[in-house]
């Protein structure tokens, strides 16, 4: 599918659902109830905490779900002897069961200044709210508890993990109100060092509130990741399954090829002019190296990487 066709379809989708791509409406977050089939919350790794619940863990023990029979060994509970297999084989066999686990779903949604940017369809911050809403609806469908943190200029909004639809609506309301209270542009009086410190402190808090065995989604552009933040992520993945959802904008990596004359780029404080040809190629090469380095830093921590573009509707990507 060509970029022009994709953009046209995206704009049609915005108009049909009355989405402006800059602010977040409550109705557009409710829209993701019908897209839960696009997201899989099945455990992708060994369950990392021992507790009862409804998920079949990749560990064996006593529980409600039969897994297999094996030869009886000294110390096995005699109540689990499989008498039919024992009679058939002439050797004592015991039953093994697959234990069930609880797995709350926790979302970390980054709405810091660099997320308030978009060149084609949506602000990255709006796409982050859409994805956070989809995750919440999927958790409700599975009967999981849902909780999360929303990091913004105004501090940290926390929703305690709870079940039922009220928990989802509380989370969606937090997303909408937090997002729409922020300035529309990505300019901020906060220094880069202060924003980085905010991100580190939020990651540290996430470690404290994410229950062992949780499925944790990190929804961010990861522009403020430092060594300290990576250390918190490393500690988090030791007892939780973590998915890094990298929200990006197409122009951050690939400048338009049909530029004539000069093009200005800015980080909100400094502005630089780029000409066509070698300067654009250098920009794209450096941008690619930067994002590849960020991906490598996070994936080597045994964290799953899920890229999400703000230039396409979420359901078209998943």
C-alpha cells in the first residue's frame, strides 16, 4: 500500500470517527472496545511469580488443569497417582498439573513534551492514549485487573490495578484529562536534564507498584531513556513480562524526499536548516542509528519491542 493511499485512508478514518489527532476525546477511546482481537495478551515468557489465578503457567505443580503423567518418584503425593496408567503399564505413574496464575496488566503511558508531536495523522501522545485504551479493553475482556501510570509535565497520575469496567473507565478518563490539560505544542520550560530525571523517577515508581507476575506495557517514544532508567527496566523485567511500545512519527526517521530548497527542523529551543541531498541523507542515517541504539538497549534486557507509528491508525498496524 502506497504512503499516499495510507494517508488518505487515515484521514478518512479520522473524519468518520470525529478524531482531530491533537486532543483526545473520550468517544475515540471507547472505540477500541471493538479492536481487542488485534492484541494478544498471552504470556510470552515463563510466569515469574507464584500465585493462583486463571493463566496456565509454564511451570508444573498441583492445580486444576491436567498436564501429563510420569513415573512415580519417591516423595510424590500418593493422591496424585494415575491408577489407570499404572494398571495399564504395570508401573506406578503420577499426574502432573499445570498451575494457574494471576496476571494484572499495567500500562506506563509517557506524555512528556516530545510526545506532543505529529507530522501526518496523530500526535504521538494521542496514539499513545489510543494504544493504552486498547490494552485496557483487552485486559477487561480477559478478566484481568488493569492499572497504570501516566507521566506528564504535571506529574504522575496513578490508577491502582482493579477489575471490572469501572477500572477501565477510570483509566480512560485519566488518559483524556491528563492529555488535554497539557499544552498543544511540545515546547516546555523544563530542561532536558529535569525531564530525564522525571522519567527515571517514574520508572522507579513503576518498579514499586507493578505487582510481581504482571504484564507491563511501556508506551513511550523513549527519548528520555538514561542508564538509570534502563537499570529500573532491567529490574522490572525480572519479575514481570515487559513490552516496550515505541511510539514514533514517520518524519523522525525519514524526511520527505521531494523537498525543494531549505527545510527547518527544531527541538523547541534551537532551529536548524536542512537542504536537499547529502544533508537529508546524513540526518536519516544519524536518526536510524539513534533509534537502533535505543531498540538494542531495551531489547537486550529481555523486553519485547513493539513499534507503533503515529502516521497510521492503530488498528491498521496491529
